[in-house]
C-alpha cells in the first residue's frame, strides 16, 4: 500500500496515520454483494457506514486518503484547537481588566500550539480509525473508487457489487482566479495546519467563516494579518449588524480588513509576496510572508466514473432529489458533495436520512431539516432557520424580538457584553422562524432555539422554561418575556384594570 505522510512527520502525525490510513492495511476480499457501498470516509460516509452496519447490513467503505475526511484532518478538529489557544492568549492579555496581573508581555509559542493540535487530533483519530470500523463489521478499502456500472465499482483492482451505494466524497478548496496567485504560492485549510513557524505577515483572502476564524486566531498569535474580501464587510451571508460585531472584534485584535476589494493581484518580491488591491477607492500594496485562501470549494467527483453509473453531476457536485437520491435510483449522496451546507453536523444529518431511505424505503426529506450553524470567531455568531430578509422574500409577515447581552447579568460579569439574541417569529404567533445569536458561546446557545423549532414549541414555552441564574442563556428567556409582553394588548389591560378595580 502507498505510504501516506502528513506533515510534519512527527510522532503525532504518525499516530494519526496509523489510525486513519494504516500503512500495513490489506484490503479485504469483497463480499459477493454488499447492501451498501459507501464512497468517501468523511463525516457523511462514516456515519452512513456505521449506521448501516449497526442495523445488520453488509457494508463496504472506500477511502482514497484519510478516514475522518476534512473534519478530523484539516477542518473542525485542528482549527478549533488553534482557536482555543488563540482565545487563551487574548484572555491573558485582557486579564488585568479582571484584576489579574500577568507579568510581562503575553507571547505565544506557536510551535507548541501546533504540536498540541497535532497531539489532540491524533488522540481523537481512533474514533474514525480503520480498525474501529472493521470492528463494526465494515469492510474498509483504501484506494480510488470508480464506478463501472449502475451497481458496481472498482477499487484497488477489485470489483465491489452493491444493492445501494452512497457517494460521500466531499469537496476540496480551490483558489479564485487572482493574477499571480499560483506563481507566488498559497495555503489552504488543507495545508495551513502543517505550519511549524508563525508567519510574521499573513494575508487571508476571503472573509467567510474560515477566513474570519483563522484571521483572528493568527492575529492573536502575533501575526500581522490583512483580510481581503470582495464584498462589503465580513461574513457577507449573515445579517449586517450581526456581522459588524465580528468585524469590530477582528479590528480590535489587529486584523486589517480590506473589503470591497477590486483588482487583487499577487507578485513575488525578494522579501516575500506582494498583494495589490483597490479598496473603497484607495490603492493598497501589502507585503506578506504567507497567503491563506479561504474561499471557493470544488466537489470531489473526478475519477469516480459517475457517467458509467448514470449519476448526473455538475460543477456544484452530485445532483440529488429531496431524499438524497441521485439520478441512479440505487445510488444516494450525502455531505458536501451534494449540499450547499458545508458543515459536519449537516453531513451527519444527511447520512441518517440516507440510511433510512436507502435501506428501508424511507421517505425522509433533507428539506425538513432544521439546521443551525456557527462561525467560531470571538464572539461567535450562530444562526438557525430563516433570516428576516428571506421571510420577506417568501411573503411571510414577521416580528422580531431582540435582547442585547449588555443587559444580561452574566455577560456583564464575564465582560462578554458584545452581542445579542434575535428571534424571528411569525407575526401574531409565538412560532419561531429563525434566530441569530452573537455571543461568546453562541454555538452552544443556538441549540435551545433549534430544539424549540424541531419540537414546534414557541416563545411562550421558552418563557415558562426556568433558566439558571446567572447564565448568558438567560438572554433567551428575556427574548421570550418580550414576546409575552406583546400579549398584554389594550383590551387585555382594560379587563385587568377592571378586575383589580373590583377586587
């Protein structure tokens, strides 16, 4: 088997590879026919394989690179390890505001931060390991899968026949067409976690979630970070006032933000790399040591033989219906390969739909999912359901209830008052249509709203729910209380005044 290396090739990455692409691994002899063959072992593929095998199905899982996919290897896991270290550095620098004196300047040992990330990633990797999935009864194959017909594929010279198959090959980062960028070289999420030295000057192209998270982290580590974005502000898909909190936080951490950028070009110079851009009518020439590209994804469809399988696909990925079925009724897809929602938890949810629909003639629909997401900047920004603009486009009459964190006792005591809770309801009811939270722990807080939406309970139920005091989640109850106050109409108040006058 071809030896896979993850740089730097230290003890932690050797441990990682030993679990998720063991060099000594021998592909099994195929069963005569599998109930399910899963192509791709990221979040969607792993959940599908484990779920189907747990129900007694004969399952094969094919992966060409590393089990665990982006999330474990170059996504959620390594990035959140870095964000935790960056937040610790920021907290230490602000400790004096809390009456805690930290002697001397706060500095970051970047090699130690990266070593910790690699160690923790390796410690998590047994959850996605080949041995673990083999213990579930899954036949694990390493190699490039290629469909040879509507019910068969080849991997490593062997033919796997199936009743059903699932394509879960995900996507990969691609760079925008910026003149000179390919010549000067750049990093993506697939390569930045291999760094062992901190770039003194870092350019980040793209102010989406990846760009904002890593721009803030590297600024807190001590890099001089410049963030480039073609649209106005940051996080262009979020509500503008919510995204403004994140823009202000990035600026406070020293990130230079050049938005509405035009004519971005890259040049190689003797002292590093040079980026030229026009932003808000002014021309900028920024020298950097490294460039991180955080925009653009392409689906991993190459080499799969999708045409031989009768699976329609385009530049956005594999085409599926609402039940995640492709144009070949025996083949399904899940995760980034077929969804606009590029989240691990979205891939997990879609995998569960695929298991139900593929194995048991289920009719579960991906459109029925209530899907939250979070950008893990500091503060975080989380959202679920509709934005107000989307409701307006659909002709839904709404009412917004909002409460700022500056009026929440625990947020005041934590010195984390930057943010708010906003809940969108259908006008005249307490039915929750969507919510946006900007807070230090918004990703945790959004789940209460998501649960209420899934359970079809509204703000009245949330108002009756006792929240521990003092917690920042009390902001949710305060929003619910604001709804209750709207029920005290002039007519109701007149009745109450009459009641108390006679009592």
